[in-house]
C-alpha cells in the first residue's frame, strides 16, 4: 500500500520489508532489517537479497519498526542504529502499548508511537511521542493511522490535513473502480432511454 501511495504522489522510491541493510563496507555486523523502509530514487521493481548502502549511494529516507517482545531493543537500541545509518525519519509503533500500561507490573511507560528525525544541530532525536491513533510522517507526506483492534489491527495511510481520509488498499481501489464502471453504465443507459423517449415524442407519424 505504501508503494502504491508513493506512486500516486509521483515519487520514486523503493519500499521494502525485512531486508538486511548494510551500511559499513567490510563490517558485516553493521546491519539491520527494518520492518518497512523506503530508499529514495530506487525503482520499486528492483529485487535484491540485501542492500549495501555504499554501493547504491543512498540512505533510507524512512524506516518503520513494530515493537516486538524485546521492547527495550526496539525502543532504545533501534533508534541509535538508525541514527548511525543516516535514516532521515524512523517511526516506532508499539501495538501492545495500551495493554502494557494497564498491567500492574509494567516496568516502564510504553507509548504507541515514537517518531525520530534528523534535526539540524541536534542529530537524530525523538521529536514526537504519542498514544493517539495516528502520527504525521514528514518523510512520506502522509499520516500513519491505527485502524481496527486486536487481530484486525492494521496500519493505514491517512490523507488530508488531519489524516481522516484513508488511502485505499488495492482491494478497496478495485471495488471503487468496479462501482464507478457500474455507475457509468447505469448513467449511459439512463441517457439512452431519455433519448429514445424524446425521439418517440417528437417523431413524425408514419404515412
């Protein structure tokens, strides 16, 4: 869906997931596999087993991480790594944040959203922390929104000034196209029927 959104905005960028990204030549231990990432200027159709940033000459403009069972790693260690790589924006989403907050034995405050960006003079820092259902991504030019609950929870792309409009999934877009086609057929049939009725009223009697 994110790849389709970038295409709709006429932006060239490769959207990938769970692919190893290496950023220091000769140091294979310097690697990370983002849950989702965007490499600006790289075509979507390119398929590679891993990325070596010194070869392609670009760094990810965006990375997205879902907090796993190792919350400490995702909340603290991950942002430091992405800062070292040179990522422009990192969004960390914790799907269990609200559940963890309700537990009496929660050892630390967990938040649903954290946004890290590269800020001039400050480096790679956290610029937003929120329990809301959405956050704005400056890199992507859209909102990321939580939709649904439990097993039906999804992250969607939100559009407009406040992200209220959802960018359609491929299935939703296909249904919309089908509905539009049916509506157009109905309109043409109505226009044809009106034309027939007009000709019938104004037609000359046969001699």
